[in-house]
C-alpha cells in the first residue's frame, strides 16, 4: 500500500472510547504516549500504533491537546458550534457525522430542528447520552438540505390533503395547500417540494410537482424508486436529439491514428442478457512463446466531447443504474448499445491496455493507447465456462445463446480461452497471497414474466469464466493507475482504506465464541486471517453472521485524486478504466491518460477531486435505488406465500427487531421485538443479539430460525415475519 494515507473517520468506539474515558477520569493531568498505552493495557505493536494514530488525529481535531511535546490532555469546549451531516434511522433518532469528532454523536428526534436525513447542519454538544455511551448533540441550524424534492403517497381526510413520505427516515407528513392541489387521488404516488416550514412543530407545506401514478402499479413503483434518489427516468428531447446527431461512423483517417487489432483474434464474454459490451480481449501467441493480450475498452471519449450538453448529463448521472427490470443508462442508446458496444463483426474504436505475458503470468511489456478492433465472437459467461471445462469445439444447443442453436468454434479460440483462464488463476493466486480479500457471495436475481411479475428466483455465482474477465480487467485497471501514478501526475484512483480497527476488534469478540480468531498484528496478517476466517465458516451455522460483520468492518471504496491504494484488492495503484459506457470516472481516466500520452503536463487536482466526490455520491444513490428495487420485487414475490412457514438466518439485529433472510429465496423480512412472544427482549449491541429479560434467551445474528410470512406491504416495501422458533 502507498505510505500516503488519506484521513478517514472511524465510526468505532473501541480505542477512542477507552482513551476518552481515561482522560475524562483524569481531566487535570497530561500523559505521554507510553503512560496512556500502559494505562489502557495495550501491549501488541499493532494496537499501540493504532492508538498513536488516533492520538495524533484527535490533536489535529482539537479534541485533545498536546500540553508540551509528547504529553496529552482532554480539551473540549461544550459551547462551541460544529458542522456535520445528519444520519437518521427509521426510529426517528439519528447521528451526526462530523470531521471534527472521531465518533458519531447521537441526536434525539426532538433535537433535530426539522433536519432530514443527510442534511448539513450546525450543532452543539449537549451531554452524555447514557444508552450506548454516545455524546449527544443538538442541531442549532440547517445549513443545506440534502434534497429539495420528496416522494410520497397522497392521503385525504375530510378537511385537507396530505402526503405521506415513502422514506422511513422522514418522520413527518407533508401538508398540501388546497390552492396547490393538482389532479391527484388517494394512493397516488407524487413528487413534492417544500415551500414553507416556519414552525417545525407542524407539518411542512408542500406543492405537488409531479404525479407518478397509482400505488401498486409496477411502472409507478419503479419510477418512484428512481425519483426518491433524484435519478432520471429518461433523456430530455434536446439530449436525445444531440446524441442522435453524433457521427458514429468508423472512418479510415481515424483508423490510421490508431493501433490496428482488426486481424487479431478478439472476443467478448458477458452476461447472457447484456446489451452493451464495453470490454473485449484479444489473444496472440508471439514468436518467443509469450502471449500478447489486449484488454480493449470502448472508446467513449471519442464520441463524448468534453463540455457538450451530453457530457454534462453523463457527468451528472455519473453511473448507469441497474434495477431489477431495466437499466437506466448513463449514455443514450445510440452510444451505449450501438456505437460504443463492441458487438461481433463490427469495426469499433477502443482504448486499450496491451500486455506481453509469459506462461507464468509475468508482465514483460505493456502498452496503452487508442486502437481499432473487430470482435470475432461474442460469448455468454456460461458458454465460456463450458469451453474452459470441456475444451469442446461444439457449443451444444442447451448451452448456446444463438437463435440457430448449437455451433462450432475454432480450436484457436478454445486454446485462447483456456490459456487466458490459466493466466487468470495465477493472477488471482498472486493477489490472494498479497493480501487481497475474497468475498464470493451469491447474487440474487428474479425470473420475471411479460408483466414484470416475479415468478421465481435464481442465484448467480462467480465461476471460472467470470473470474477470467475479472482478473484481466483488474490487470488493466491497476496497470493504467501505476503507469500514471508513478509519474506523480494528477489522476483518478479507486481507493479503499484499511478496515475499521474498532470493528475488527468487535468482530474478534463475536467470532471467538465460535472458536475463530483474527490476527491483528499487521495489515497482511489481518487480510490473511480474514480470508482464512471466510473459508473456515463456509457452510457453517455462523457463516451469515461472520460474512455480515466482516463486510461491515470494511471501508467503502471511493474515487479520489489522492492515492492510498486499494486494501481489498491489495494493490498500491488502482483505477477504473474498463467501463466508460456505464461509469463517468472511467471516461475521465481515458481523457487524462490520453492527455499524458500526448505529453501533457499534470492537471490541477482540485476540480477532479470534486468530480470524484460527485461520482462517489452518485454511485451510492444508484446502489440504494438498485437495493430498493430488489426489495420491492421481494415483497411482490413473497405476497404469494402468506401464512406459509420458512427457515432462514438472522441477518440483522436492531433495537426495534430482527431481520431474517430466507434460505430458499434470499428474501428478507422483519420481526418486531414487541411481536416476539414468551419474554420481553432488549437489544445487546455488543453481542448483536436480543436477550430476554426473564429467561435470558438469546436471539443472535447468524442463528437459524423458523418463521411464518405475516405481511408483504408493497407501499412500504416491507415483509413482516412472525417468529416461531430457533432451529
């Protein structure tokens, strides 16, 4: 990993909590680092180093003070006003995330001052909040609203019309003035904007700006999900007209400027239902016995001119959104599915990373630049998997995705795919030995009928063909990033910070009950022991608990111009180069790479850092929308199983109830604490469990339970289960 580390805010309470407790017990004394470490009984090197980083960070944040060189003391001014972001939960309470505090601060719903989820606010510290021992905050002012429009359901009472917001994190209805009511009916889903909220003790006044449609109608529900996150439904006519006017023909004068791969064996491997093919692989055996392998990526930047209205729209969207029944593309179809899609037997402009590899997967040469290709074949993943495992020259009818049924392929193609797979296995092994983390989780998909009704579920697993493509995309991404990064020029990286130390400690405490232990000695020991842990729990009763808590301990990958490496992949340099059809950061990477290949000087970092921040934020919105669309489809699917019994695993535990994921179909539902018979349960945050006051009965994350389907509410996108028993 790079030595230069980006500051991150830990949400943990372990080291920071005990450090503050120690300093608060001795507010008038200053201690050196050795005294603090000794008092906290921190003996291993890794933990002491982590403490030292925390101390230095807290000094920079003015949470503790360095009285003289190397001596530290508590320093807080309760009257000071700070800035932060509200993070609300469905209970109405929430937390404030602030760069000026190591830990998040609890905020009671009565102290929100009308703030909504993700609003930027000013706040003051209030007191110690005993439950969970969190510092409490009081909002003093809303600086900036996170969103200006909201989605809700129209409801009518005899005197007035109001809108109930869909978000479980908004705990007020919206009042619609009679003079502002458009043609809407009860149970219509609408988009509203607040026009007045002078008194936060009353409902905010809103105006309806769009009627999405009737609740329960499939199209309405999908459009409502997109509207909730401010995601677009379509391209405006002027954008569509601009896109349709782009000259997408392949010209000879442009080909002459590029490296020509049209005569080299080239193919794509994608999902069966893919419409845009943004990457292809070429394969050639060199005279010295090495392999020349090209990773060819659609040259979107050739058509997407910087500063155009279409470029502005692509930047604003930042990513394509993949819902259960559709894709909301970043680019219009003329580019995403046609000009930039690397369809077989068509000449296409590409941006390529070309490597000379030995049979041991050692890179001896690399080249980056603009190219032209003509793909020979298009394979689905399962077809490539068949080729890898059998070596057959005939793809049988039951495997083939072609309308004509079975078809034959050249021996050269079979050899290429099998050789690429052998190289990919070596690359993956090298990554794992370097400390990469491996999460191979099943992906749930729905079978939909012609009316977009879910009629079944199936699980997608990553097999050899998937991993083949993954490894060569990783090779291209890390090689491009290293090529520019080592020149110390401004670039866009995909970065991933180290795991949250406090959460790893908490994870160790939980898994120790099952006989597992993480080695927290150093970075490589942590990643190695995490992989060992994930392997050891595979198929065991505690697997769901361990997988969930391990994922929660990981940081989130983001885009940044400040490179700190990618912890999860164990790369010092990493970027996104391989999907410009669906990710705007990849478009920026292509433009910057070409700028530097042309001999350009390093660009100013600040504008690109802002673009990175925007892209990261839009990525989160898209992921949330995708998750909500899956939840909506789960609710529709489970509605047919009312009062039927299933077994599942407890996938979440909160102070209001437990969540259970069913083994049979991976659908998740909730059981409220108050509905669990036989005892009065309380939430134990340390054990991720509910514990009975009278019996001491423990209902814990990861346990297998039997449930009955109680309700499936499409409006709330919520499945309710009835708790029956532990299995």
